[in-house]
């Protein structure tokens, strides 16, 4: 199976419909949101501040994520970074390494989308141990800072280029 992380705007009409059908497990929605919220963010804010990306497995979208830059960069993020949001792997395709494929491809894709960035950052729920461990395996470092997020305390993690 060949996977690649591609910009949302490069998808054809069928692939865009397939992205709309991405579903995450109910218990994951509190962490990542759902695909409709993520797509709304991309489509309602066209411009340089938000970019969506789909992971294609043999040309079929199986995951989606957002990257943000100013003017929609979160207040907790460094101005020289892009932030990762709404990483979602379709529940029918989980357990096949697609989350890992997203994280492996992300640094290069982020640098292509935003050549000026020096790092990637994310905020992850402090109780989401599986996500924290996954990010750490791919070189993301916990900043040691926590703050009150929308569903509990969140940790900031970064990946410096």
C-alpha cells in the first residue's frame, strides 16, 4: 500500500467526498473533533492561515489533518511555527499505520506549505496517553507546559526542524 500526504485542494471531487466520510471513534471526537468541523475550518477560512491535508492510501483518503499559521495561529504557539490540529484517522482504517504515516510525512509537507516555519507545535490532552506516546516516538518533545484546554489540561509538544 502506497501512502502520501497531500493538500486538500489537490484532491479530486471523489476524494473530497471520501474525506467527508472519514469517521473517528466516538471516544476520539473529544480529542480530534470530527471531519465536518475540520473541513469547515478549511473551507470557511480560505487563505494562507489554514491548510488541510489528506493521507491517501492507494489514492483513497484515510486520514485528515489541519495546519495553522497566522492569522489563526493559537495564542500558545510560537510565531515561527505551524500548529497541528484535528488529526483524524478513519475508524475503518485504524491500526494500519496511517497515523504514523501522517507524522512521518508531516515535516516535509509542512515545510513545503510554509517554507518560513522553523518548527511544528501541537496541543494534546494530558490524558491522551496514546497520542502523547505516538508523538514522542516521532521526535515531538513535551514543552513541560500545561494549560487548561477545552476538555481538561493540555500539554504542548514541538518538533523543531
